[in-house]
């Protein structure tokens, strides 16, 4: 839930196993979580009276499509990334909050829809508070947890109980600080909803031995997307669950095949030199194959679910449509992976810009009418309790 | 100055974008649009930081904002004093390729330097600060993992008592806060001993049977040194430090979760660095001296271990914790009493020879990637046998090299009239990979052809090529 839309997908180094709540294998999740910048709408047609003179009075609304355009530049972002990373290190992590805001602002500020950019306005000081809390908690856990095992158990319980709250807070914080044409996004916080999703339904997934996992991922998308709104326009996510199962089945087959193939190779190698136990060298092909399969599966899932999730997301009556081609995405990410590995991570920002640009180029917005009708919800909205709270409690745990 | 900036005005109530222009006289800002026009004090307006070519925003009291892509225009209009100096500086840094290049170099240098200098120091401090009970539980976790691969020992009581007696000798000479705990295991192929955090010392059956009493004391002293200097914990910290650096840079906490899982494995796989071995040797020598045990016992057991190590390191080669034995022996025992044990073929060792201490014929350079070609045995009916002009040495197959496999290959081939080599076949080979490499190399060889009655003829020849490894 950090960075903007596809960047998560562009960090191919992560290989979290399937099944964790923050599973990167649910890249669509990423897409949607970070969706705040994207889902905003406007219709070119009607607002002829208000629109900039640049746009001539357009013909009445046929279902027009507007592509998302990404203006980011690899070199420019690399410069920003490297300077901010260096400053973060030189300040022993203190600058991290500012670096994060700048990087995120760069990605959102370069994302254009219907002639206007998104903006990210988070106050770095609030992120700093969040960072300090995290550091204190982790240090305390590390020190006391080792000496007093009880602390470990209690901390674990607290962390689990807090998880939905943390997720919801982060979403609200990021939504609140993302704007489009002067309007803020908003995330309807619901701790109970989060708890039901992350405890109740996840328990079902475990009981079903993971069979229900793709369905749970869909629920998760629904929970995240469905609670977002821009002004008085609400996001909705209604998608059939079938493609989720198909995608995860494909990814699972891929990883499973690779694991079996790797195991066979290892077994053959062990047999060849007559040892009873595999040594590390024998295991290398297994890990290589398995790691590669995880990577491909992750990117495959991203591409498949990106299309499915966005094509079933609406903002009131306005629609989205995504046409990311799996093969091209895999090719792009393979090059990214090689570049990142080859430069020991230095080309990470380069890969990020490429990923965002590519994904956004395959996402379009199809307004059903003038988006200028979208207004702030309620006069007092700006000071509504929810938004004030999310502003006050600026937390972003980089989930 | 009648400068103005064009952009859009958003009222914060609707998504509608109103084209507008902005003017500023240094104190007041004037916004002019089709529907909205107003003037306000510059002090009430907040301006977003400049960042790349992203749009700039002016936020007005009441929730309205002005958006423009004209970054330079805004800076000119409002003057530099409006933005705070830090953000101006950061933008200045971000906008320059030369700064980016310098930052890249600095970043690489900092990460590199802290990995090579800072991290070891920090890790030593951290390792020494770990409380003893935690150290012990870390050691037990590691031993538990290792137990999956080790067989229990069937060493009899006499042998165990021998070891215990030596431990007592060392303990009488020096005081440790807690007593080391002895564990015996069977390793299968070659003798070894490990120390785990918390003072757990694992001796292999083979080692106990191989070593004299003094040598057992020497081994114990060395392993005690690893424990007392907390080398195992330092290794763990070192490998996790790398993870922390990555986490800091990418800002991704989720990788931290894998940290806990890596600890037992790291203990097993890391092996001690050369520097740890030297420290442990030095410490052991001191300990032995204090216990009035001949320090040469350490050198002698090292050379015994080296000799007993099988040519093929396939089994447990990753557990090998003792690199560069010859150097270590030289360090412990500069007089060289035991050095020749490493090379029984040449008892009267010369100074130059002492770095290649192994029993079979070796390439002169222990790190050389290729093998030395010897014994060209030519079967020929020619009057004048062919003589080699160029002999490309075969490449040592990486896979076998990593696994520590050695072997020999015997090839037969025909030296043609033109001096090229044809029909290379392996008649004898210990490993497929070796014969492939040997054939590939021999095919490139060039000969002065053999002659019969003064005329070049095809000649049949055979050669045996050894593949041997340096002692790594």
C-alpha cells in the first residue's frame, strides 16, 4: 500500500509466499489500494461551459475513453530517488518520511487524467511520527521479547488485533492526502469491516486449506475499493470471482511445477554423486527455479487481476477499463528484474517508472457523463470527524 | 514587473477546472479567472515544494487551490523567499545530473564501507552485548537444526572421558563464566568440530579418534575461542545487517519478517570468516600456553584434518569452517615442524612450495581455474612423434569445482597431418563433466605432426589429464 499504483508490482525482489494478508501476490490489491490517484473522473462532453477554452465544446457524450497518461521520466526520477535515498542514509533514516512523500508525489504528480494531474499532499512530519512509533515498537519488541517470552506473546496478540486498524488507517491517510482537481479522496474507515475481513474470513480461508483464498482476495479488493470515494462519487467493485480462481490456479500450477521440477533435479544430482543428503550446491537449481517461478507467478497475477479488477471498478456510473497484456507485462518486468539485479538495486527507480508508465498506459477511464458534477460531500466535509482524525493520526506503515 | 502565471483554479468544492492567471506584487496575490477573481495576502497562501516537472500548487485559505505546470514562473513570481530553504536545496540537488552521479558514488561508497568496516565493528559490539541466556538459546536452535543432518554418536565412554579430561585441563587454566557443553555426533566422511553460541561444542567421532590428547585440547581451545569471542553471533548479525541496509533503502519492513527465520541457517552456512579463524587460533594458542600444553598440537591437528579431508567435498562441504589451513599453520607454528605433514611427498619442503600443500600433483597456482597438462603418452608408429605446439588447458567445470570434486580423464585422439586434433574420445573418466571439458580443450590443440620417412602422417596419441583442486 505504499508508493503509487503499480510500483509494488515493480519490486520483483519481494517473494512473500501466497497467503499472507499483505501478500504481494495480490498485486491487484496494490493497484486498488493505491488507486486513489486513479479513480477520479470527469467528462469532457458536458462541462463545455466550465471547461478550459482549450477544449472546444465537445459533442454530446458518446462513451468516451480517457487514457491515464504518465509523464514521469526515468532520469528525473532516478535523480530524485538517489538524492533522497542518500539524504535518508546520511540522516540515519530521519529523512525517510520526506523522501517517501517526495517519491510518492512524483509518481502521482506525473499521472494525468483528462488534462489534470493527481497530487499527494501528506505532511512528512506525520509520517515521521509513524516511523518513530514503528522503530520504538520494533526495538522494544526485539529487546524485551528476547528476555521475557511473555512480551513476545502479548505483542503478537496486540499486533494481530491492531492489524485491521493499521490497514484501515493507512488507507485513510493515503486517500485523504491524494487529490485530483482540488478534491480529496476519502476512505470510509471501518475497523469492524477490517476485522471481519482479516480475522473472520481469513479464518475460513485457513479452514478451507486455502481453497477459498482467491475468493478472499476478491473480498479484500471489494473492502478496499468499495470504501473509497472522491467527493460525493463512490467507488464500487463488483466482479465475478471466477477469474480470481483461474488466475491463482494458473499461478499455483506454475509455482508447483517449478517446485517439482526443482526437486527432481536435486534428487538426480544427489543420486549422481551418491550422497544421501543434498548439499547446498545441489539445492541451487531448486531455489533458482522456484524463485523464478514465484516471480513470474507474481507478475502474471498482477497483469491478470489488474485487468479484471479495474474493468469491474466503477465510480458512480463512470467506468474503468484495463487492457494490460500479460505477455508484454512479463517481458517488461523481466527486463526490470535483470536491471535491478545487475545494478544491485540502483536501477530500481528506473524500473518503477517503466512499470507505472506501462500499467497506466493500459488503463482508461470511461465517464458516463460530466464529472464536473462530482462535488465535495456535504459542506462541512472538510472538517468532518473522519477526515480530521485521519489527518491528525497520520500513519503510514508502508504496508 | 507584470509577470503572471497561467494555470487552473479549483474551488475545492467541485471537480471543475477554471482557467485562471496569477499575479503577485510581493505582498498580495491576485487571481483572475472567468468566474472567480480575488486578491489575498501572500502570507495566507501556502506553496507546494518544487519537485521535478510535477505541477505546483498554491493553497488558499478556504480550501481553494491554483494548479500550474509553470514551475519557473511561480518561482519568479513569488520569489525564492516564499519557499523554505530546505526544499529549495533539495530541488536544487535533485535537478542536477552531476549531483545524481556524485550521490550514486557516495551511496555505493557508504553502503560498501559500512559493509566492510562499520558493520563488523557494530556486529562485534552487538554480539558481545547479547545476554548469555539468549546466546545459549540461539545456539540450541542452531544445534537443533543441525541435528536433522547429523547422526548421534556411538563413541564409547573411554573416548568421551579423554575429551572431558582435556576440557578440564583447559578449564583449570582459565575461567569461563559457564562451562562449555560437549556434544558428540557422527559426520560421516571427515572429522570436524563446531562451536555454537552458548558454548555448545560439537565434536565428530572421527575427530576424537584421530586426535591425540594434546590435539583434542587444541581443538577444544579453538572452539572455546569461537564461543568466547562470539563469532557465531557475529556472523548472524553480519548477515542480517545486510538485510537491514536493504530494508532502510527500499523502506520495506515486510522483509524483516524473514529475519528471524534466517538465524539458524546462517549459523550453519556462513562458516567463519578467515579473520575469525585467525582470532580463534590466536586465542587458542594463549589458552594452550596457559594450560601448559604444547601449542604445536594445534598445528598438527590442523594438518591432520587437512589430510583426512576427502578430495570430494560433496558431503557437508558447506559446514567446513576452516579456510586456508596452510596459512593458519604457518601462523600458529612459524618454525614449521608440522608443515611438512601437509605434503608428505616432499619432506624437505622448500619455502616456495609451502603454499600448495596437497598430496597430489597440483597446478602451481592454487587458484588457477584450469588444470595442468602432463604425461603426453603417444602411441605411434611414426619415426618422429608429433610434438605439441599449443596446449589450451581445460577449464575446470564450475559445478565440480564448487562441489570440490577432483578426478582424472584419459583421452585418445588422432594428430592429423596438418597438426590439428581429431577423433577425441574419453577412454577413462571419473566425471562426465571432466571428460567434456578435457575433450573441448584438446580439440583446440595444435601439434607439429609426426613424421614417417620425412613425411607428415596421422598419429594416434593418448593423454591423461588430472583435475585437482586447491585446498579451499
